[in-house]
C-alpha cells in the first residue's frame, strides 16, 4: 500500500518508504475535528487533546496542552471570590478558541500539502512555529 501510495512522490521520499521495515510500524488513525463549541460541562472541563485534538502532523498537541495549563492557571489565579468556576471555564474557552482554530487551520493546510505531493511538486515538512 505505501509503495503504491507514494509512487508519485519525490525520489528521496520513496527511498525512505522503501527502506522502512513495516514489521515495526504502528498505524495511527487520526481524525480531523472542528473545535468544540465549549470545553466544559458544569464543573468538568476538558483540556489538551481531550478538548481539541489536532492532526498529529501539526506537532501542536503538546504545545496546546501546555498553553491550556498556563491559561487556566492564570484565570484561576485571577478568579474573584464570587465568580463561579463555570465562568472561569467560559473565559478559558474565549481565551483559547482562536489559537485552537489556528492549529486546526494549519493542520488542514499541512494535510493538503501532503496530499498534493508529486514528483514535480515537492513536499513541505510540517514544522511547529509557535
């Protein structure tokens, strides 16, 4: 399957595929998902990959989780005595959603680049720039 799927890819890419021992390959099934309309339900909140799974080729999953932790810490530190945790979670969503949309969009672009590889059209290496 891999040989056939990459037969139109540039030579160095095909060579790497042919040098791969597929007895030691793990096939990871990932799914492209739109951002959730919210990251919490009541007092339970999702963070990191649970809240916003991005395509693995974006290299942004760990970054998003770390950014989430920092953002939530900041919001909890600033939480007023009379402010509900649900209100903090809504602020968290508002603070994070645009960055998550950016990660999803970049993933779409990288995936499209990968799908368009040909011998004439080289490939771009996904590189985290955030």
